[in-house]
């Protein structure tokens, strides 16, 4: 999605996933090599349990979430654990798109990179640098 009308029809979950997967495909190989087992899920909004666990009241307050242990905290003793997951919450991202006017593909890319950053235990500055590398 290389540009869109300010408030045209909202892309469906498949379009969101396509943008997120394109973002992952553009990552430097050192990052991409460690994401093959991470599930990417596009959901309409966070469920009540997730919101409660994070101390949030409204599903539009959460655009994405990483579930798992950062790579630097994993060990060989981590058998039989759930796979790491990146959740993108479509309704919250759409609400932010409308509120901010940021291009939707840029916003999806930003949220995807942010959640990938949690997988790698990156700082906010490192996440921004990775985002810049993907968009250049």
C-alpha cells in the first residue's frame, strides 16, 4: 500500500498482514533469521483479559503487543512454551490513523517494528533506527 486516500475504505486484516509481512521481509538478514518461529496475528482488537493485564481500559489504547520472551532471555530450558507472537490490533491502528493522519502503511510498519523490537529486547532508539533502515 504505497499511499492511500486520507480516509478511504479501511483495509481488511489480510491487507494489514501483507504490510506487516512486507516490513519483516525488508528487515536486515540478522533480524529476519530470528523471526521465522514468531507468529504474526492481526486481530480486530485486544481482548478484555489482555487489556486488564496491561492496566488498559479501552481496546483502542493498544495497537500492538508482543507475547513471548526476548531472545536475550531465552534458554535451552524453555521447552514446551507457547510460540512468541506479535499481535496487531486493526481497530486501534485504524483509530490512530484517523486521529494522526499518518499514512496507514507507515503506521502498520511502525507498530510491527516496535513489536519486533520487543522480541529482540531493543531500546526505543534502536527500534527507531531499525524502522529507518526498513523504510530507506
